[in-house]
C-alpha cells in the first residue's frame, strides 16, 4: 500500500469522521479492559484519528496519552477537540517515529488493516514499550464486517484483517499473548511484552 494514498484518503475523511463514527461505548470499555488501560499508565494510541478513544483514556485516569497519526488533518481535528495537558498529538508515521520514553500500553484501534506490513508494525511497537508493557490490536466489530466495509470503499488503502490466530502468532516472538477474541462485537489480540535479555 502507498502511504501517500493512505494520507490522502484519511485527510479527505477527517472533517466528517466523528459524525460517521458508530463506536459502542460498552464495546470500547471492554476492549480497554483487555488492554489494561488503568490509573497512572502511559499510552501510545496508534493511528488515533480524531481521538475517539481519548475521553475513555482520561476517564480511566491515565498519566499521559500520545496519539500518533500519519494524516495531518486527522491530527488537526484532534487538536481542535482536545486541550487536556495529558494528551500529546504527533503527526508522524509510527513505524519511523521516535519517542523520548517507552510506554506502558500501546493500542491499535480500528486501524490495523491500513498497515501494509503487520510484522514490521508489531516490531516497531514492541520497541516503544517497556518490558511487560501491553500491546492491544482491536476493532469494535467482527472481522467479517471490517473486511466487507474495507472492500467497499477502502480497498486501495487496506488489507484484509488477519485471522486472530495468525495475528497472535505474529505477536508471539515479542509478546506473551493472553487475550484472543473474535466475535460479532469485537476483535481483540493482546499481550505483554516479553523481557528483553540483558547483555
């Protein structure tokens, strides 16, 4: 997939993104429970868009959330919506971004199919987490529904969502996967980063 096409696609959608969102708060909270989003943690929200998850993070009293998105207009829209000091917004390609400190949690919500190389993304995110930090890849719908929607209007900027067992296997070298859910309400694969050997 061409990253410039992805940027252009999401830039076009940014203004009306929130009006089109159909996220279910109960499903989001269940996902964030599995992601261990809780009081005092730091969070990297990958492909954060306009900040759909930010109010949920703040409600859970996170210490800080860094939202990163490759679309400048998505980040601009998020900046218009949020002024809380605990939120930092970064317009960047997360696979190339450098952050000063590692995070306790990383969440990839409703965006994983837009990354052309899942293994490369997972390796990059592993580098952004503390030992024991948790990576959660999730969608607030079934895998079949996500794939159908992307075939309709986003075929050039997405790939089919990996089956949950294949995704878990991709995480396994760096993460101890302990959450695998794929049903009509949600798709969640989550694990804690394995301790890196010390030299």
